[in-house]
C-alpha cells in the first residue's frame, strides 16, 4: 500500500506518460522485461498473498479483517 | 446534510441521495441509458437525484462506493503474483487503469464541477463497507449480524460484521481470489451464460437438475470449513491471469466441453446448476450459523451480489438460528451507491448523527426512482398510441383496479406502470408485467410471447400479506421478492398420471398447484408479499382481483424484454407494449387495451 501511496502522490507525471500509451508491444515489453523478473524475484523472496492453497487440516480460512482507512478523502 | 452516493466504473452504475439520514432517491444508470448493467459515470441517475434537492440547497458531500487505489493495488498484486502469466489480462486492464481509473478522484471532481458548477467535498468508502451500510442502516434492526458476499470489491469477497445503532464493526473477512461470487460466475460462464449478468438464470435452472456434482465441486473447486470460510482451488480458474473465468481443466473435471451460448440446454447443465446451488447454500448457511453464534444475534442483514440468491435466503430462516432477515433489494453494486451515502452520513460528520429506527425499514418499498405525472403520460399516449387501441381514463385508482382484475381474469397479460420506479433488479409492482397465476400455460406464454426468453425461466408471485400462509409455507415477510419458499400443501394438486415420473426439462408445463404460473418445478416460488402500508396501489389491485376471483395472488415479472433494462419512462413502457404480446397497459390511471391482440 505504501508503494501505491508513493506512486499516487509523487509519480503521477509517470502515469501521464502511460496515459498516452496504448501500444501492445511497449506494454508487452514492460510486462516481460520489467514486471515478470520483478514478480518472480519477489515471489521467491517473500512469497505471495495470492497463492494460499487449500489446506485440509486448517480449521478456518478467515483472515484478519483489513483495517479500514481512517482518511475518507483518500482513494486508498 | 445532502449526501450523494455514487457507484460506477465496474458494472451497475447508480446514484443515490440521502438527506439527514433519510433515503430520498436512488436509481440505476442503465434505466436511463437503456444499456443493461451500464458501468459508465451515472450522469443521468445523478441528474435525477439532484432534482429532489430542496430549492436553493446544494449537495454537501459526495461519496464514491469504493477505494480505486486499493483496487489497483489488488490488480498490481495479481500481476506480480502470477507474472509471466497474465499478459492478456495486463494488456486489457493496464491501459484502462493508467489512463483513467487511477485518476478517478480528479475525473469525478471534474465531472461534478461541469455538471453542477461546483464540486462538493468528495470522499471514498470501501466496497464491502458500502454493502454492509446499504443493508444495515435502512433495516429495521437496532442490532444485527451483517453478511456481505460478492465477486470482489477491492480485496474482500466475503465480510462478516456486527451492526449496532450507528456503528458497523468488521469481524471477519475472506479476500480475493477466494470468492463465492467468482465461483458462481465461473460456473455461469461454463454453462454458456454471461458472467456478472446471468447468475440468476443458473439459479432458476437448478431445480431442473440433480445435484450429482456437488461432491466433485467440494472436492476439487472449493474447500469449505465448518465456520463457512472457504478457499478456491485456483488450478481450475483463470480470472487472475486471463480474460476468461475458467481454464482448460474445468471442462475436463466435468467431462464435458463448455456450453456455447446458442447450444441447447441439456439435463447435464441443469445438474451442474443444481450442484452449484447446493454448494452455495452450504457456504451461506454455514457462514450464517457462524456469525449468529459469534454475535449472538437473531437478526441478519445481507448485501452483495450473492445475497440475490433468494433460494439460499429462504433456507436461512428455516435452517439457521436467524429469526429475522433484511436484505438490501439492490444487493449488487448499484446498492453500493446507497451504502456509500450512508457511510458519508454516519462516518463523515462530527459528532456522529444518531440513527433513527422505525418499526419498518426505511427503504420506502425501494420505490426510489423517477415518477411521471398525468400530463407527461397523456402527451406520450397522444404521440404514440395506435388509433385502433382503446384508452380508458379512470379518475379513481380503485375503479381501474376493478377493470384490470376483469382483464386478468379473462387470461390477459398486462404491463403495470405507475408511481416511482424501483431501485434494484426486481420489479415490485411499479414497472411490472402482471398476469393471472392460475393460468396453466402462463409460464410458457409470458416467456415466449412477451419476454422472448428461455422457456425454463420461472415467474414470481405477488401475494396479499394476509394470504401468505394460505399459498406458501412461509411466515416471514418478503416485500422485496428476495425469499423463496415452498407452495403450501393445501394448494398443491395431484399430478396427472401422464406427468408422473417426468424429469428435468420434461417437467416444463406440468401443473403442480392451483397457481401453476408461479410454481416452479420443485414446488417453490420467489415470493413478494404486499402490505397496504408499503405498497397501497398494488395492494388495492390484488384486493380487486381477490374480490373477483377469490385469489389474492398474481404473477409479477419485470417490465422488459430479454436483454433490456426494466422500463423507466412512459415512452419505454409504450415501446415495450407495442413490441411484445402484452394485451393491455396501465399508465398511471390510464388503461390502454390492445385491439389487435389476436395478431
């Protein structure tokens, strides 16, 4: 979330660049050259919250409720 | 304080207006734009809502129903979780987000300023908080357990809450990608229907089948714990990385390919639907038992798209400790607009306003949309009437009801357009098609000649509140058509010998009760109870029909044809009237009878 927060506040000019991007090749390069290695490395080092598997021995799959944002003005 | 709630940019855009904690207006954008599940910014719905502002007053606060950056966080996390898989989904979604959705705050502000000349304070609720608020605050309960189930919001797919007066406390949650709504949508897609759209068709299909795949679903697709929490086996799903809901393993699991849209439905498809329904009910009932136990509550509020599963809702009252239930009629994302406005009311003001709880709910019968006066209706009739048709003008609603009862008794089917439009996916008697429930070919006739839809789709009854027990094995009120119950034994009829032993789709058209047009193949019905205080106009119509025929029950289905939103304006109603096999149309206190109906 901090990462998103940072992006939202300080990197909006970068998003402006993406506003004009609708290029499949450019996005594919971004996906395979930048995002995929980052993602693979991150998964190897820290795992992923999306890859929780079925665990027959567990008693419950409930998660601790996400803390609600106190700042209603923020879209995050 | 004048608060506007908005839901938009995914599906079912809507706007609502709450003034000092009282619901004033709410409407879905699709009704105005005539695009089903319209996801665009709700320009028209907003325009309608602000017509209710007191003269000289402005909107004080606008609340968007979810946090777009949290949603973007989920999207990024999903790409990071699955890359290098997921390019197609990335190519589809990333430009949309970076060009538009990341800038939602600025976009909404700009749109509002352009529209109103000023931009009020804009705040953001959370998706499941909006759902929880939409069902708890308008409910008649001071304290209640709250259950929200949908596809996905930002991260959450299932949340359990405790509501007490002005406060909502989140107790438990289940996060994406584990979602009962997404499981239901995946099977909906596998059965050849449109996900996020046709889930109700799968529910209607289920009674034709046998739940012979429920164990396979529980073994392979979803693991359900005793407390109702669950996890999906992602090996069979593609919604994290692809543009489809399922992958190649799902057809292999069921040993049948995916049904294409135009292929005929077979008993196998009904069996899958029945199995999914059984699994869905198991999850919901376990969750409800868990939250009832954890909170000690016997009142339950529900919202989120899965709360529209009225078969499961009906079972909650029979098979759990819950004694009273209140479900937001606009349980899907459109209702999020209403919940968001309530979040604004209770969470964005200091000190927190006190919640006023009446003996009934404060949803106002969900009749929150636009209405049209006699002048407008007269103008529309003049402009579009077929000269051979007969128009009758009634000064008294009571007299019109007597005439309509006579037409219904003759077996005619009519459109009913009066009062304020309903908020939510159900027509509750203001934008409805009505017919005599005793008509044996009622289901087939309305499906084929009027709604142009699949012949297996059932119809729902509206029943006088005082006659509920006479027709159905149900005691709890169901003013928003959100509970399914069994038809009472006393009105069931013995099967014809030739009908005995029929199975699956062969059961279509079999007469099972004195009200066959609203009795589904399993003897169930999705009930709307009509109370004189909640819906006086509809109550009077039912009374007139009962006076004439002895039966206080009618067929009620939404006033639209397949693939179109429910009618909104008199123009929409007239257009639908002349392009379908409807025999008559009530437009406020005017009655148009089609002369050339035999054609």
